[in-house]
């Protein structure tokens, strides 16, 4: 059963290669994309069930035992995120035919789409720090291809900024890997975690840890390294924005969770206290950005930043409740961000603009679309009984238990401001008088709404069914707090 661990990587990789050859045939490519996304989703569901029932699946590629060979580790944290990734990918695959991409589909959109999923899944599953870098590069190269589709002047500017920032962080990443290999003589995560306990030069390791955090924080768009994200994420088409907003920053925050719960756990008093304050500043500045703009796509893009702050808050607190909240909130945010980017894409399409000052009265023509946005705002802000509430409740419980009152208050106030930023779209864009000038032409939303409903329904179920899903998050947090379990399962000690 160990080969199960590689299937979420192999299936989208095969899909990407096949779709290169069918690229010129739009309908065939769309159909194959749907089929492959459903197959990958089905396999992910099975792997998730298997791991939650039987424990982590470890694949030692080529028969080389860890730490000498390349190892894939499908543990509970990895498979939950892989499953979430495939849910989002499937929703996006069904959204694409109606997204109005036009000729952009002919420029290898579908192969890039599946190469991106390959990279994201590989980053979640790898048990090797160097291969985490490799899978980062796979997803980044695919994202470079996706972000430039369209070729507008603004798109070119933002894609260059996006490329340069990620290129610089990748250079630092490979440098940090070289340093850590020089100190402990391995890049296998479990082996590193075992050997850092024996290293006497803790100052060097702390420096390497800070360098790795800087790399991952850049990719996760944490304060003050988020400046590249908002505009870069709104220039592509809505499908690409949804994939970027839901997945790319989450790979960065996942890497922080993995590395700083497994390897760099010997100076928690220093590192994790810093995390709490970076989380607080990310919440504050992210929501300020969301409130400062009238571009509805930018409002959603800026709301990525406080969400990453909430997740980092749980890592900083480093208690079982707080980590459970981070895991729960991570899954919730991946799904709701994808839904919101797709939803905003529909709003911009029917309104003909992304500027709130030029909208109004859409509720008269698209009432269902308006109420979907209304519910999405409540889900995103963490209003009970939706999924965001469960994650934030656990995070706040962890904060109060750790006597971190300041971060708890900031978290509560930020939630209210996030809700206001989304309600601003609803009030100004949908509320108001009906356009009676005769200039407004109603457009069809056929095929665009169903994927959004599916994603939003999953978010609602995660909240209403918390009694079933919370034990999974709780078991993952307990597992993260005991790194020896991971080390023993990989190194088979």
C-alpha cells in the first residue's frame, strides 16, 4: 500500500502530459481535465480514508531506505491538504468551460493547471527538504505559465514582480538547504529532526531556521513580505486567481507548520513568540488593505493575508487547541478562498467592472448570486455555525489559555473587519435601485454557479458537522506536538 503515497502526484502529472497533446482540441481538453480531476479526487478520498484509519503511508522510492533515498510521507496532515487541493481543482476544472478564457485555453492552460496540482501535492507529501524545494519550483513554474496568460500590460508588470520575488526566495531556500546539510549531513526531514538534537552549535541552527522562515513567509505572504501578492493574484483570470489564492500561500504556511513543529522546536520561547506578533501584524495590515480598496478582486486578495495570520497564530501558540484551530482554519480557508475568487469572477463578469463605485442594484438581476456572496462573507469571517467559526474558536481558546490576550483581541476585531469588507461588496454592489436606463444587459451565469455552490456547501458542512471533523484536526495537532511519531514512522526505529 506504500505506492498510494505517489498517486496524488502521478495522476495530475500524467494528466498534464496527455493534455499537452490534446491542447489544440478545446472540448477534448476540457473533458479530459474533468475526468482526471475526478479520478484524482477519488484517489485522494481513498488515501485520506486509509491514512486516517491505518496511519501514515511511507513510500521509499527506488527501494532506498530513509534517509538515503527519496521519501514520500502521506501522514494525516498531508493527506487532508491533498484532498482539499483536489476538491478545489475539481471545482475549478468544471468552472473553466464557462469562465470565458477564450484563446487563453490554447496556450497550454490545462497542462499548466495539472502541473500546478502536481507541485502542490508533491510539496504536501514529500519527506525531504530538498524535494520540498523541487516541488516548490514545479508549482512555481506552472504558476508562471498561468499568470502570464492574457498578455496585458498590467499582467506583464505583475507577473515580473511575482517571478522576481519567488526567484529570490527560491535562491534563499536552496542556500538554507545547503547550510542545514552542512550542519547535520542530511536533507531528510525526519533525519534532520533527529540530528538537530545532537548538534551543539544551536546558534547556527537558529540562524538557518530564521532563514527558512523568511523563505516560507515570503511564499505565504506574511507581514511584511506580502507586498507582492494582492495585485499579482488579481491580474489572471478567475480560475487562476482561485488556484493561487487557495493553494500557493497555503504551501508556504504548511511548510512553516511542518518545519517548526518537527525540526526547530528547541527554542520555542524565541521563535514562536515572534510568530505570534507576525501573525497579529499580518491580520492588521491585511484587513487594512481589504478595507482601503474599491476593487472587489483586491478585497478578496487582501483577505488572504489575515487568514495566513490566523494560521500562524496557532503555530506560535503551539498548544493542542491552537494547532487544531490552525489545521481546521487552513482547510476552511483553502475552500472558501477558492469559492470567493470564483464568485467574484462571476460578479465582475455580470457587472462588467471590478470597481464597486460603478456597481449597484445587482440583487434585482442576480438575487441568488448576491445571497451566495452574503453567506460567503459570514463563512469567511467565522460567524457561527460556519467552518471559520470552529477554527477561530479553537485559536481563541488556545490564546486565552496561553494568556495571549492581545492576539485574541486582534483576532476578534479582525474578524469583524473582514466581515465588513465582504459586506461592503454586498451593500454597494448588490443593494440599491434597479438600473432602469436600459443600458444594463443581463448575462447568463450558466455553469459558473454550480462549482461555487459545491465549495460553499463543503464550508458549511465543515461548520455544521464539526463534531465529526474536529476529532481529525485534534488528532493531527496531537501528532504535530510529538515529532518522535513522525521520526519513528519514517526512519522505522
